[in-house]
C-alpha cells in the first residue's frame, strides 16, 4: 500500500463550488505539506503543518484553507473554486527526525479542473 | 528567497546515450534534492546532497553538488526508456532547517528506443 495517499485522484468542478482534497499518510511523519503544480511554474507551496496544532501559510495560500485532523491526515479546501485553481495538487510528508534536512515524500497527486 | 534554474527545459535522447541535467541556485545550497516525476504522477525521491563536492549514485544515475554549493548536476549513463519523465531539483527555501522546499521548474526527459 502507498505511504501517502490522496483522494480524489481526479475532480472536475464548477466555479464557486467548495472542494476538499484529502491526504493520508502511514509513514508516521509529523510534517505535512500541500503543493500545486502548474505547467511552466513548477511546484509551489500552499500550506504546511509541523504537527496537529501548527499550521503555516506557504507562498500561495490565498483562496485555500487547510485542516490537520490528526497526525496522519491533512486536508486542503477551496472554499469557492475558481478556474485559475485548476492544477495538479500534491500532498507531501517529512520526518522531524532528519535534522536540518527535509526529504519529502509525495502522494500521487489530485488533478483538479475548475470549469 | 532562493530561486532554482534547471537546464535544459527538455531533452530528447536516443536510448543508450548519456545525458546531464543541471540545477543552478541563486544562493548557497544547504540541501539539494533530486526527484523524478512520471507525467501526471507523484514525485519519486532520487537522492539528496548536502556537502560541497558530494557525489551520490543510484543505479545509472549520479548526482553531484559543486564545491561552491550553488549548482548540482544529474547524470544518467546509458539511458533507457524507463528513465523518461520530469526531473526536478528542490532546495531548502532559506537555508538549512527552513523545512520549506523550493523547486526548479523541471527538465522533461524523453528517451527514444
């Protein structure tokens, strides 16, 4: 079984709808991240969480919110989806115990299309 | 903030050929990570480099971090169709311990059988 799972894998929605993307991990890592990937722009960090009570904005958090329901679960919400949020979304995890370095493990991605 | 420039943006090679992908940083690299992504799928961690001059290999892929720690190269020897995909470099955003990775835009590799 995959260590980092994302649901759904694909989603098509309409402008204005509320959408939730879910991420679960079995790696036992404290840190979790949400990124989006756009052609020509690479990966950009949306939000990250170091533990259940520690949530931080990344470089492009506007229009998004997150919830860390448990160590293993980190959800990303689009309160009112807009077309420019069409992208490939990735969840990632990393282990606190790696010291100064930050090897991250990625889920398979969720392809979101906002019409 | 740190910017990572990858070159080339895309690469098409004949199976069996060697190739090199470069990742250049605007700042000193404290931790440099190489990932591979199959089109539309998740990122697979390849290797991490920390020290200037460090070199690591995994199967036919070798990555190096230069002495000045501002550039890394990924070299594939005797390429195979299984090497095709997008290669991304990532670095700690603002130095060691920042825990936020910034990524290059990726290099798309195609291997022709």
